[in-house]
C-alpha cells in the first residue's frame, strides 16, 4: 500500500512539478499586485486600528447592539468600530468595546449623551493612545519583522550553504507572509500591534517544514521522490497539528478577546498558505535543483522509469 502510494506520487509529481511551480509564481505575483493596488488606494500596506494610528478605546460592561451602535455613532465619532465581549462558557454578551480615532474627551462626551448617564471608572474604562506614539510603535514593529526575516534568511544560507535550496526556503517564507497580507487586506481586517506580532510568529511557522524538507532532500541518500514523500508525511503532520490547535483556539477566544482572535486569524491564513508554499513551491524548486545538479537525469526507483530534467 505504502509503496503503491509512493509510486503514484512519483509519477504524478514528475509530470506536473514544473507546472505547479508556475502556478506558485502566478499566485505570488498576484499577491504583490494586489498589495500594491491596496497601497495605492489606502496609502498603506494594511488597515491599522487605533493601537497603530492613535485614538480612544472604551470598554463598557454592558451588552449593546453593535450594529445599532455603529450606525448611531459613525456620524459623531471618527472611524468607529464596535466589538462584543462575551462570556467564555455561555457565549452571552457581557460587555462592549468601542474604538474610535477621536480623542478621549470628544468620545466621552458623545457616549455620555448617547447612553444618558455619566461615564466613570466604575462603569467604563477609557484608554487613549497618541498618534505620534502609535506611529512610532508601528514603525518599530515593522522594523522588527524585517530584521527577523533578514536574520532568518542569514541562518538558512549558513545552514545549507547552497544558493538555490536556501533561496527556495526564503522565497517560500516570503510568499507565506505576502499572501497572508494580501488576504488580510482583501478581508479588510483592521490590524493591531498583535496582528503585526502574528506576522512575526508566522516567520517561525513558515520555515520549520521548509528546513525539514530541504534537509532530507539534500542530506539523505535515496530516490528524490521517496525523500519528498517521507518529508511530506512528517511535515504535513506538523503543520496540520499546529493548524488544528490554532483553529480550536480561534473558536474559543473569538468572542472574548480581540487580540487573540486577530493573532489566531493571521496564523490560520498563514499556515494554510504554508502548506501550499512548502509542498508545491519549495518542493518544485528543490526537485529542479537536484535534477540539474545530478546532470539532468535521475532514476525513479519506484516507478520504473528515467526522468530528464
């Protein structure tokens, strides 16, 4: 049974791996084009919430209709977004978070007029972040992501000491991040500082299976399709385990924590793209490299033929 699966995989992959790489490139280019279009339309690479633009966040321990509240306040406050706080066990709404780019004094005045009572420290919680501080924090987060990616790339090149395999790992990680960003932009998700941190985490998630694959293909003896198949079984188990864990966590915290919801959402999208970029993009590049390195020809031990690169 196992040998039959490997044989079918080898024949299929030998026939279509170059085509699959072309599809990968088209998706990568498409993501870049959409991000460029989004930047041209909005002036930034993502939609930032008040933690990155500056503004006021008000938490009220009272169940309010988010749709009605948004409609009533959007003409009175700047860029209003409403989030529910729910009980973890019952799912019942127990509070409301109101976020706006308006300053705290204006926000307090509007909310007190709307609710019909004075907001105090006992019945509400106000948090205000200045625009300059938020902008500086945003720049530092982006810098941290870029530095982390650069250091990861250096480690990969030192580890494998070969340009094409190392570039394949780095390219796959970059594709994960850019494709995830394109989806985040398409869904118009307002990113907080936690969301940027999730992209930082995604770098680590992106390279673990790529390193596993590259290490086995380059450093183990045997037929290349067997090595890819073996890597796939281990790597997909790792990724699916992480994905299931993240999805369960997302389901649990979706109505209770905005920060954790955003982190798990970004990681879910990124892990799905990681499956594609590791087992389509990186595999195709590695296979092409190994075939060329071995003189453009290798024997398919399990499929009974000879493949020309």
